[in-house]
C-alpha cells in the first residue's frame, strides 16, 4: 500500500460523449489514497484499488453496503445502519432517498411526486431549492439534499479510513447516466462538503462496465447494463470503442427495487401471522421493523437456497413467529415486479 505522501498517477480515464462532469480531465498527479464511492438512493458502498483489484470495504457492522440514511435525535446525529435501525421510532427526523432531490428544484414535478411518499418534511427553500426540515437537539434545522448526501459520503470516507489506517482525500463518485449537469454538480458539491477532493463524477453503468472489464481493447461493442438497486431500477445501453464509452439510451423505473420485494414478503408474513394468531401487527412499528429485517435476510438467502426460514422471538404480544418461504413462492409474490423489470429492456 502507498504511504500518504506517495503519489498515485490517475490515468486519463475513459471519456464518454455524454455530459460527464470532468470526464475529460487531463492526467493529474494526485497525492494519497483514492477511493471509489457508489452513492446510492438506499445504500452506498466504497472501494479502494489494492493488490491489482478493487477491494469493496465492509463497515463496522461487517456489511459491504451502508444505508444512505441520516437520523437526527434529541442528543445526536446517526448515519448508516444506526440511522436506519431507529427509523420506526423517529420517522419524521430520519432522512433517506436524498439522492432523489439532489440538484433538483422544489417545484420540479419529480420532487413533488417523491415528496408524497416520504415521512419527513421538505420545504421550499431559498432559490427554489428543496430543503429537508428536521428536529435536531430540540431545534428546527434545515438541510439541502447535498448536505445530507455529504453526511453519507463522510461515513463512506470514514469506513475507508478505518480499513486503510490513514486519511483519505480523493474520491471518484458514481451517478446515474440520466443525471443532468445540475444533479452532477450537486453531487460534486456533496463531496466537497464531505472534505473530499472529487477527482471525477462517472456514470454508474460506465463504472459497472469497467468493473466487468468490458472496456478492454477490442472491437466496438454494445453493452446492456441492468442495474436493479434497493429503490431504483436503471437500464442503460452503452457503446464501447477503444476505451471510450457512449451512453446510447437509458430507461428504467425510479420507484422499483429490492425494497419492493421486501414489502411483498412483509405483507405475506403479516397475513400469515394474522391467519395463525388472529392478531394484526400492522400498527406495531417495532414488530414491523423486526419482520422487515428478517424478510430482507430471507430474500438474500433465497439467491443461493431454494427456501428460507424466518424465526422471530416474541414478535408481537409475546408470540414467537416461525415460518418458511420457498424461492418459487417468493417469485410468485413478486412476478408482476419482475415483469415490470423487463419492460425497459424491451424498449
């Protein structure tokens, strides 16, 4: 590994012909460690180049992804897992999905639509900027979306620093291919607020293509990138020629992702609990949160197993809940979503 004062040459990276801020930066000499951050709508992750490969770094919970959540309480500010874990008890002051608002105006139809689905308050700030309003340490505070994103970026920076054992200043941050210049600039601003030197903002599908080595020299090729995230779904068509990426088309669904699959499982088990015990847990936030956590774990295990078991001690009114779900049943519950995933591909 390099010492802090070692110089890392950042090669002229793959240029793309759509508006990627700073994609055409000339070769620069950068001092110290550089990290790559996938700043996601629901989860974020961070990696570093080590031993000729990218090492995705686990956080203090041992997870390679960290919730893009920031919570404000009477006593402290929480970021990541700790913020997400208390959302049920503090919904109006737990901020997530900030990426949906970054670089947008308050009166943008997308902003207005997204606001309807969120438990926290968004107001019309100076210059028509959407501002997130929370109660923090007994006071009303307002934060811009890029300020919330910067807090998540600080967390990702700290995860990398804990792993590397040294300070990190430089970062490459990914954004959706459809982000406009304002959204890209606001993401870059978030990095600066987090104390990062943002070397480059690159498109998520471009990053995925590079991760799979699809940019290696060869004839021109077209690549379809299918990116199903926690809260959003993006399909991109790229052409790659001599290391140059061009985004040919983008499609997707900004409100379809892994959390929708979790919700279907929660509904399924909630109905089963009601059937078995004649009790409705719908309004018990703690029980719902524990059930959701178990459902997410079950969903992940169904990737490698044909069935998953859930066990929750004293889920509701002292009742232990045990159940099983098969992969076939999971697919059945979510078939309409899977079909929706294929619609943008067909376009």
